[in-house]
C-alpha cells in the first residue's frame, strides 16, 4: 500500500474526519534532503474532525502522529499538518 493510502486509512480509522486532504509533495523536493526517486516522502495533510475539539495544537499533532504510528511516521521525511475541528 502506498504511503498516502496508509496515511488516509490511519487517519480515517482514528478520527472519522469531515475533511481529509492528503497532498504528496515529494516531487517538489527533488534534489533536497529526504528525496528519493519514486518514493513518497513529503506530505501536506489537512484534517478536520470533531475529535480535535478539546485539544490544543500540540495535543492535535501528537494525536495525529500517534494514529499514524512510529513506523509510518519514521518513513516520512516531512509531514506538514493543518489540523482543526
């Protein structure tokens, strides 16, 4: 399963978001650190879910990282998160 699909499945299972947009920006980082030909390594994620209502910014980021798990997070070079209710 591709990395973007793993991200989507993990976040949908954990948060049942009303909005979930995952953009693979890996190609835009060609020649930069962390880029590897043909691999998914740089992502922008926009997620909206009621589960984040009582969390501050740091708690939201920790929750997303926790839902993705250490193995998946470790395989991603850059992960930009836009998290809200």
